[in-house]
């Protein structure tokens, strides 16, 4: 029998990939106002590195990577509304 190979899901994510999800309702920002994005696709991130900001009711909440790896996908654009549990970013662990 052939060894099992991880198959990506409809978003291109493998089971081992880490998905950054929003834990609040707000707006997604890749970086601070008038500042470059904290991370881009293909960037390498370290554990606990800031990767994005979710703004809720005027407050900015910085999201940190829970893994060290490479950003493979960003699901939302700057200013897009996000809901609780929305996927915002996919990181492939080292």
C-alpha cells in the first residue's frame, strides 16, 4: 500500500499548516497605518513575530505567529472586514 501523502484542502492548506484566524470581529490590516505590511507571502516568520493587525472599535490588536515558518497565503486584503473565526493567513511551519 502506498504511503499516505498529505493532501491540501480547498484553500491549498496542508493539515500541518498553521492558520492564523481572527478571534474578534473587526477589520484586517497587514501593518500599521501608512506603514509597510508586517509580512508578505513567501516571507519567513519567527515564533511570536507580529504578522497582522485586527482593528475592532478603534482598538488595534496585533496578532503574533504561533509557529516559525513561511507565509504561504493571505486570505484577506487591507481594510477587509473579518468575522470571529475567519481565516486571515496560512503559515507553513519549518
